[in-house]
């Protein structure tokens, strides 16, 4: 859910910070007060398009940030996908915010995530999720799992056809069954892949066996050790620089201890003199101790350098041996690593992969007949399971269509038809006809007017109709949809009376399990809200700005009265108070 929103220098908004509680919150205010600007700022934060004209003059940058409290994990998290299919399902969209963060290596703070976006007057925008910079596309992908803004076509999770199958499966109660099917399908894909390799031409198969065998033997014979190239390069550097190294060490030894003017000799004399001075002045005790420590430390250093000098021997044979070994490793990297400068581990990894490939090819010993029998049995099981899933989806789709249509009647859309289209994927054979989630393509269709054909949801024209259709769907999916914050704009377009009361009641019920934000001009919807935020214009120093504040108690009664009649007469105030007491709450 959205916990707070901070907006600075965006359109008419100078600086606003708003906290959004749980439940049903309405945003109200007179026409032109800035309600749409607030939603525009939220849409901008969620990855919507930007325009430098959004920046409040004379500022050079607009910024919007929001804190979101995440929910739990559901289908789509990476751990739910069998390992054998993780590579082939890279393009599958995560359907929870937690799964998205996991896939992108971003951590939340105890379930809270800070999203921030800025816009410069140059037209450049920047975005962050936590402290990680992200592209606008990534921001939109993530935020679509947090918030749905209804009333526009460009930001609704139910507009993405890929989600329809997930929603239907959750409604049908077959999510776990689908996961088991995905694992079975992965098993079939694995067997088919091995069969394809075994069915490859004998010449191609032998060529692969020869190539992998040669690579394995060559790398094995080299007897490589981890990080060996790094250690050898360091040793080569020492051996190649022997003359300069020996000269430097000889100079160091001479300066430290090999003559009367050496450091050790001088410190020895200083130690003797300091000892005599101490006999005359006991306050020199600490300095005398430090001189003694320095003498022993330098003496020890001198001895170690001298020992190093005695062991330092030029070994041209070892230098040749090291250089030959480095040349061998260089050639192996050129063949089996991404580049000659790549880590030696890449060569070892290639050897391991080559051994696996040899084992898969079986060097001509794989039991092809047995594998074909296993694949055929697995294919039969896949097709049977896919068929069972399809039947359950069709049954659930029919039931869901009737549920949605029933809700739409109460929302003033009598005569609207809703359908869940479940069609088998084209192709033949279990592998071609099925996918990781079954054999069905699932899509939601709608006909908003009697006599009109059923069309995809995205083709609905009216913002008010779209919002009410989404409200009906969200009512049906309340327990399974991972998106926790719903924003309804234009939901009261073309409605009033009993329909508006029904819409308000539906929003209040939906808010039991979701956070609902709703812009409305209708008091009959606003009175159902748990919270109310008033947006109004103010003029300061000759500049107009939009301000937001929560209204409670008598202040809320006055705002409801204004929505009812445009004034705060005794009659409208009393009517507003009675409506709040009956349908919502005053304080």
C-alpha cells in the first residue's frame, strides 16, 4: 500500500506531503482545484510519461517520492519456477512486487520500499527504487505491481493479457496444480531436448564428441590449479626483475647494517647515549624505552632483509619454466575462455560443461529406445494434465463471467456482457500445443453496450465504464490479486442516484482487503470513505498553488455539504451529517 507521497514543484503544487492510511480514501475538491494534478504526480512517480512543462515555474526540477509497504509472495516469484525452465521463462513477468525486487537484486527495508523520481527542465528524468537507479521502463514494470490507476488506458494490470491466465487460475483455485504442471512440462522439454541431440546426424554427433573429448583431455593434461595464472605472473615479475631487485636489496642491507654509518650502528650508539642520559634524568624513561624498541625493531628488519638477500638466487631455468606455463595457460584461455585476460576459472568451467555434454551425448551409449518411450509417456501425462487444466479454466471462466456481469448490473451497467475467452494454443503435439502453464490462451473480453461485439478490455472507450468494469473485476479478484493499492479516477462519470450509492458501497467493501484512493465529485460515494482528503487552491504572493489536507469532524461535514449542494446551508449540513452517520463516519 502507498503510505505517503511527497511532491515538490510539480505543476500547481509547490510542496506537499500526504500520508495515506489503509482503507477507503476519497480525494475531493472543487473543479480545477488540482485533484487530477495529484493523480498526475502519482502517475509520474509510477513511471508515466514526463514533460518539462510539469515543472512549476520558476523551478528547474520537479520531484515526487513515495513509500510503499509491500505484501506477501505469490505466483511469479523466481523460487516457484523449476530450474530447468528458468532460462526459457526469463521473459515471464513477475506478478508480485517482492518477486520483481528479487529478480533485480533490490532489498526492501522491512517490507518498505522508497520510490523516487525527478524531472529536470532539460526534459531528463531520473528514477530510483530504494537507492538503486532504474530506467523508466523498469520503474513502470515494478510500480504496476503496486498500484493500479483506473480511468486511463496506460496503467492497469488487467490490461496486460499475460495476467489474465494468472487471475483465472487463482479464481479457479488451480495455482498449485499449474505449478506441478510446469514441473512436468519441464521434464518433457528436457527429454525432448536429449532426443533431438540423439537424433542429430551421426556425423554431427561424432564431431561434437570429438570436440568435447579433445577439450577435456587438453585441459586435464594441463593439470590447472585455481588462480595459478595469477601466482605465476607474480613469480615471473620477480624473476624477470632479478638484477634490479638484487641491487635494491643490497642497498637496503648496506644502509641498515653492513657498515659503521648504518642505521643499526647509529641506533646502537643512540641507545647507549640514551641509557647514560637516563641515569642522570629518570624522566627520560619513556624515550629510552622507545629508543630501545626502535633499535630492536630495526635490527630485526635488517636481519630479515639480510636473510632474504642470502636466499635471493637468479634461476633462469625457473624463469623459462614459468614463462612456458603462462604461455600454455594463455593458449587455453584463447580456446576455452571469453578472452585471454579472463579468469582461469572460465577454462575449468568449460571443461566441466564439456564433460556434461559428453555425458549427455552418451558417446553412443544412450538408450534411445528407452528415452523415446519415457518421452512418449511424459507427453501423454502432459497432454492429459493440460486438458484437465483447460476444462477447469473454462468452467471457472463461465462462472466468473456471470459474477462480473452481476456486479456490473449494480454499478449501473445493465446489459453489459463480460466473457473469459479460453482457447487452445495452435500447433500439434504436446510440446507444440502446450506451454509451461498449459494449452490455453486466456483473455478477458467485454461488450459495454447491448448489441456490441465482445472486445478486449483495452478497447473500452469510456473512462467511467472502464473504471466500473475494473471495480467489478477487483471485487471478484479481491482475495487473489497481488496489487494492493487501487486508484479510481472518473469513476462517477455518467452515474448518480442509486448507482452512485452502489459504487460507494462496493468501494468500501473492496477496501477491507485493499487500499482504495478515489477522486469523486459525488457525496453519495464520498460518505462511504474511511478517510477524506480535500484539495483546494490557494494564492500566496501572487502565485496560485494546490494544497492538500485531511478533513475530519465538522470540517468533513462541511465538505460533504459542499459536494451535495455547492454551499453550506443548514439543510445541506444536516443532510451531509446524516449521510456520514448512516454510511460512513464523521471523525
